[in-house]
C-alpha cells in the first residue's frame, strides 16, 4: 500500500490488487425485498405507465414530409476573424 500526498496536504491511500484470481461479485444477502402491497402498488403503477405509453404510440399522428428547404449560408457580423501580419 502506498500513499499519495497532494500539494494541499490531502493524503490518499491506494491499494494495488496483486492477485490473478477471479473476483466474485454477488448481491448483498441483507438487501431489502419488496413483498405484498408495496410490490402490488409498484406493479400497478408500472402497468398504468406502460398502458399510457402504448396508447400514445397508437394515437400518434403521421406527419407529412415537407420538401427540404434549400441550404442558406448566413453571414454573422464580427464572426470573421482574420490574422493580420
């Protein structure tokens, strides 16, 4: 383990991993689970939301494609900066 010291005096501990073994990642066994009424309410809200989104997609209008406008080159005063020798 080594320490990095910044100019401000802050010390940061650093650790270098010196193993070639596989890391095991998992879920924390003490994580809260949602049961009963809370879960039912959450599922009901999700169902309501997705029903609204499906209805919005079904009722969406098809837009008529407009003719593409011609490209227009604009001049912005003061934007032309030239180097002068």
